[in-house]
């Protein structure tokens, strides 16, 4: 199994580390929330993780990084 994340998977992981919901991530990336869920489904096994909580723990927010919720477009 390929352990390298695609560009889109990296984007999803970046937003997921802020504990954003799939819907919120989908809005930021302008895709369907099902697409985000599918990407997360691929990300977790690649990184040997069991849940999104594990992903948040693995990829802590960098100091000074702004939470994307603050930039999220209104729906």
C-alpha cells in the first residue's frame, strides 16, 4: 500500500487537524462532503490511524497557524 498522501489528501489533513467537520472542509475546498469523507477514508490507513482524533493528535496545529474556520465563507 502506498503511504504517500496525495496533494488533495494533504489539504484535507491540514483542515482536519483543526477538527473541522467534513462539511466545513468541503466548503473550504469547494467539493462535496462525500469527497472529503472518501479522502479521510484513504488518509487514515495510509498513516496507520484509526480515527480523525488520531489524525488531529498526529498533526498538531502549528504555532501561529490560523484556524481556517475564521476564513470560512458563509453558506
